């Protein structure tokens, strides 16, 4: 009888361990996706800053320059930066993911 109880306890333990491993795996996947999203957003911001600096380097003022035109250009640069960071591989997001990946891994119980 003790043998049956210990086997049922073992089965319960293994089932709970598998459930914990599954939850840990889902949490790790969620954390990895969040890290990827944040890294891509950072890359987009970085590209936006590059476009903004490039636009400030113009040699002369245009005929139709106004504050509204500057606002429009800023909004356009933001959209361009989102598109550029998604379509082109600058490597910034990948570098950030490699840098921070070890810090988000769930700690294993000993």
C-alpha cells in the first residue's frame, strides 16, 4: 500500500513540476517578446534622432517654412523612423536583445 501512495505522490509531483515548467516557459516567452518590442522601439527612436539631426543640417530656409511645416516634418520623421527600423536591419535591436537577454531569464530553483 505504501508503494501505491508513494507512486501517486510521485505522479502528483511530476505533474505539478511539468505545470510549473510550462508556466515558466510561457513567462520566458512573454519576457522575450517584451524585450524584443522594447528593443525595436528604441531602435526606432534612435533612427528618428538621426533623421531629426539630418533635417537640422539644411543649408538655407525654404520659402514655405513655418512652425506647421516643422511639426509636419517631425511627424513624418517619426513615421519614417518606424518604417525604416522595421524594414532595415540596423542591428541596434539585436545588440540590445543580446545585452539584456541574460537579465530576464527566470532563475531556476535548486
